[in-house]
C-alpha cells in the first residue's frame, strides 16, 4: 500500500552529507519525493511510496551518516499525492 510521509530531522544534519545519504537510500527503496535543508538547520524529507520502504528509510534517517548527530525525527503520514516521479535533492 502506497502512502506519503513528511519528515523533519533535527540535530547536526547539515554539512555532513545527510541529503545525499537520504537520497541514496530513498532511491534504492524505490521512493519518490525530495530532501532539502531548511533555514532552521533541520532537514526536510517528503517521501512517497510503499509504507514499508518509508519505514526502512525512517530507520536509516534516525541514525544518519557517520558525521551526523540526529536529535529528533518528526513524521506526519499522509495520502500519496503522486506528484513526484523520482527522489531528488533540493
């Protein structure tokens, strides 16, 4: 069953390869959407696809790449919009 998720990651998550880390794992899982840095220092992720694949992505995001320090991950589930054709870094 396909669904969507809006995810905000807080902590030391900018300047450590976090967006590339997320994009690689999301693409490998067949998810669509995007990842981008926010002015606040957070990283925002919009992911759509199989719920199990999104949950696997969430597990990876909670750890992040080696240089990152994830303090909090917030997620809001929503219906899939179908507006994305791939997963991209913005």
